[in-house]
C-alpha cells in the first residue's frame, strides 16, 4: 500500500539518489524482501545479531541503588559471545544530479523531495545549519511556509529538515502540491534559498527562531523517557558529554552572517538531488 503513495516512493527514491542503492541508508524495503523472510531467517538473525551481543541499559528519573542492583542481577551476568557492533564503512555512491521524475498519471498531486547528503551532529557547522534550517522550513512560521503555503496557496504544508543518522546526515525539503504547481513550487523554493544566500536574516526574525528552538528543546525534556532519549543520542552518536548542556549557548551564538554563510556553503542547488513523484 505504501508503494502506491507518492510521498513514500519519493522518500525512497531520494535516499537512493543521495546515498546509492547499495548503501544501507539508500536501500528500502521491497515486497520481495518481505516475501523472502522465513522463520529460519528470523532465528538466524537473532542468533547472529542479537543473542550474545553487547548491550547498554539507560536509566532516567529517580533511580535507587537497589534498582541498579536488581538490573545488575538480572542482566549483568549475560554472557557476551561476540561483538558485531562495529559496522564496516559503506562508500556513498552518489548518482548524477539530474532531476528525477517518477510519472504517476493517476495521481492528482506530486510529491517533491529536494536535498543532499550533509553531515551529522558531530560537524562544527551543525548548530549554525540547524538555525538556517529553522528559518527556511523548520517550523510553521518558516519562510517556505509563509511563501508557498500562505502567500501562494500552493500546498497545505512544506518543511525542511536536517536528519542526523549514526554515520551520515542529509538535508531535505519536502512537500505535496497539485501537479500543475510542481514547477512553480520548485522555483519558489529556489528563490527562498537565494534570499538566504544574499540577504542577512533580520535580527528580529532570527531571535524569534532561536526562541522557538530553545522553547522546543526545553519542552522536550519533561519526562524521564525524553531525557533518556537525549542521553542515548549522546552515547550512540559519540557526542561530547556536554553536547546538550551547551545546546542553548550554541544556538544563542548563531548570527545573521552565520546563517547567510551556511546557505552559501551548503545550499547550492546544483549539488542537490531533486525527486518528483507524480508529474510536472
């Protein structure tokens, strides 16, 4: 059923274009893959990838010494027989940057994915780019939303996002529009990127964005589950221990010139992958 949805297919094709069809981040589940799975396949996977492998327990909230002891009694004696956690490097096979159109004559809408391979949270430009992304399409009052949704009425929603995975990262702009508005939408996206590359963001707009990001960050730390998720990110992504302690400081330090420099350095349209599923 997902393969009938333009948004699903566009995301599949976009990741394949960014990383290559043989890269783990470029591969997607297909119907034939599911059909080929047997009970023995599942058992074999469990024995080689889960049983006897190292694991980590995260605890957040009001944790007592007694509870730590119980966990050690229950899990601390597990025998580790091998370690396959060191994943081999996979080369990224980037295709050419010619736009890709997947025709869907029966579809009234087109799904657009526009973006590129970028970087992870460990990159020195991460916080500066995160602010740039928020200005462009990261929240409801972003420039893409104001232009393409509110002023032009071409879509119900458009967004941009920097996805940081364990070993790679990518930036993507995504939206759904009526087929006849596809080319115009892509043109307006290009105009908003060009504005960011040539005009410094007004300080009032930048302050609004920073406050929104800081409020969202603080608001996402209300429960032990959310706090544990933050620490899991630090642990598994091999980030500095003070990554989140310095989050506010790093966001506050971003200037209008930083945003413009990030747009010039990382948002060159000639380096981006464009995927449209539906029609133009």
